[in-house]
C-alpha cells in the first residue's frame, strides 16, 4: 500500500508543470512588470487574470511615469507589455490596488 501511495504522489509531482512565477526583481519570463500596458485579444506577452485575493502581482494604475514595480499605465499604442485578460490558465494573477503595488 505504501508503494502504491508513493508512486501515486511521485507521478503527481512529476506531471505537475513547473510554471514560472514573478521573481523578486519584478520580472516574469524576462518581462519587467512595470510600464505602459496595452490590452489585446491575440498575441499577448502575458495572460492575466484579475483576482481579489492571493495575487502574484499587485498593480496600481498611474496616469504617467510608471517606473516602480507593479505600476502600470494603460495605453492604446507603443506599449511596453501587451496583456490579454483570461478567465482560466493565466500566466499571472493580478490584484488592483491603490497603494503598495508589487510582487508578493
């Protein structure tokens, strides 16, 4: 019985994908998580899901000069990051905040 249980849990660990997470230097897969963002329907740099708890990144929307980690400015052209909002299988879970943006 112990052998079957051990094999079962070993298979789960091996088959679970190792998804990238935001790093402590505020980047994900080589993309800095601050700057001018554009929402797109296809060919995004990052797929996000908005959540109210347990986010990967807290985002504060700013009007200009998004230079700190988690500060985003929405633009319609010349973005730093192209983002697609999805309901399932996001790259990052995002929480909108009014203060203290950044990586958890």
